[in-house]
C-alpha cells in the first residue's frame, strides 16, 4: 500500500491552528480506516514570519521542493506587517499558478445546527459547488504602476485581466463534467460580460459552445451583480456555479456566509491533469483578529482535508469525514463564529468522536 507524501504549509495566523486539526483527522483515519490510508508529512515554515526573516515568503527553489509530493495541505497567509499582496503572491498564488492548479473547487453546503442567514436553510436549498477559474482572469498579475512617468499625485496604474480560450474552456468543461455527477445536473455561469466586453464575452461564447456537448446538463447564465442577489433570494436555483477568478472568489465568501460562516468553507486547488500536486486549503484567510485564541473554526480546514482524501482515492473516508462534521454540528458543537462557544480543539474532538462511532459500528 502506498504511503502518501504530504507537504504541509501552515502559513500564518489561524492557518497554523486549523491545519493541526485537519492533521488530527487524517491521523485518526490512517489509524482506524479499513482501507489503509497511510501518509507522511513534511512541514514547510513559509509565511509572513519567514518573510520578515528571509525577505521571501518561500524559498527560491520552493516549487522544485514541492513538486514531487502527492498533495499540499495549506493553512492561510497574511499578517499585519507584510503587505497582503506580497504575502498572497509570494506563497498561495505562486503555488496555484506555478503548478497550474486551474480549478479551484469550493463546496457550499448547509450544516445542520448551524444558524444560516437564509430563510429556509436545508440541504436542498444550499448544496452548491463553486468552480473558480484559478490560473488567469483578474489575477493574471499583468499590469504596472507609474509607467507613464507622470509626476507625484498623477500616478497611473493598470491591472489587466487575461482570458484565454483554453483557460475558459478547461474550467467550464470541468464544471459540466462535475454537474453530470450530481443530482440536478445544472451549471450556472457568472460573468460581467455587459461591462467587460472582451474577456468575459469570450468566456460566454466558450460556455455556449461547450454546453452544446452536454445536452443532458441544464444551463443558466447570469451577470454577477444579479447573481449576488440571487444567492440570497433563490439559493435553490443553483447547483454548480462556474466563474472567473475574482468573481468566484467574492461569491464563495458570500456563499459560505449564507451557510453560516467563512470558517466552514473548504476548497481544493486542483491540477485535474495531475501533472503537479494539488493544494487543499480552507477558503478563509489568516484571521489576525482571532489568531492565537484557540477559537478558530476548524471545519473549513477539516473539510479541505476531506477533499484531499477524495482526490487521493479515498472517497469513502472523505464522505465519512463530511458526515462526522454534520453529526458534530447537529449535536450542538459550534465554534464562536457559528454561534457557540466550542473551542477549536473541542470542535475537532467532537468530529473525531462522530468518526469513532462509525468505525466502531463497522
Ligand atoms: P479572513 O478570512 O482572514 O477573516 C475574515 C473574518 O472572518 C474575520 O473576522 C475572521 O475572524 C473571520 N474568520 C475567518 N476564518 C475563520 C474561522 N476559521 N473561524 C472563525 N472565524 C473566522 O479575511 P481577511 O480579514 O480579509 O484577511 C486576513 C488576512 O488573510 C489578510 O492578510 C489576507 O490577505 C489573508 N487572506 C489569505 C487567504 C489565503 O491564504 N488563501 C485568503 C483570504 C485572505
Ligand atoms: Mn478569498
């Protein structure tokens, strides 16, 4: 049986706290699952503290050192004292783009017992997957400042978006393939192609072309401003939602807030072609406002560990972890962000207890 080699990058703030909890769950699975899930970890101390000491978020040969791992498990980056664009580009985006992890998968699901902001929250109304284009779009990094040489107070900045036909097509196709595996078989595409007439119109055209190959999949196309409202007003209309890098980033925070909190949102940065390791991380950031207090919600990180199990070929274990999260919240274990006073550690304890019940029964 293969031993999976995992690269662990806890990063900054609560990233360090929640990653530990995900590892506890993976440890439990490796000890108790009948399917022989084995793993070994190597820790990489990269992040803002590392930057302040070494002047870099990760080592120069960082991608080279990561490239042979089976997966990367990531906390979060960003801390006061280092500009956010430096920390984000120096580590998270460097890995996502360096390994061409072009599909960022972000499930948004109702959790029993978690107070939702919706009127009729349940698993029928809130059971989506956001598919975020993760390699180009608004985060292409193309642009510049003050290239016109104009003087003080007259600076000019340009931030360009990059949309390639191949980039649009691969992520849209991914969304259609994913929809085929789900109950309703519906893909909703979100753009702002009325205002952004080049890249987003190309996206729309590719969506129309690809959709013809999937006659069994229902489709819908929305502008992002209207979709922001629709998320709140008609969540039951949605199943798989595909959008560009920036738009899906914003919509996924809205989605997780509707489900209850940013702290419960999981994500996978996938290279579906499996040329490079994929990276699994909670959707939230380093949350400096609650870092070090032991109260961060570990559900997003544990859900991301579950997505990692799935990608490594342990779908049954992944399902069990998700079910155990639901059992724990249904039993009333809730961290502060979702209306309770359970600590980070106790939340994981409750999830492990639910997992233990399944394995004892089996
Ligand atoms: P954030 O996600 O860190 O926090 C937003 C709010 O949600 C805060 O009030 C925080 O306390 C709360 N929150 C987030 N996760 C939580 C959890 N697990 N449990 C309980 N509460 C939680 O976003 P921000 O404040 O905009 O950014 C803080 C830093 O994180 C910045 O440096 C930013 O650049 C960085 N960031 C990094 C990533 C990443 O590494 N993928 C993503 C987003 C933001
Ligand atoms: Mn985000």
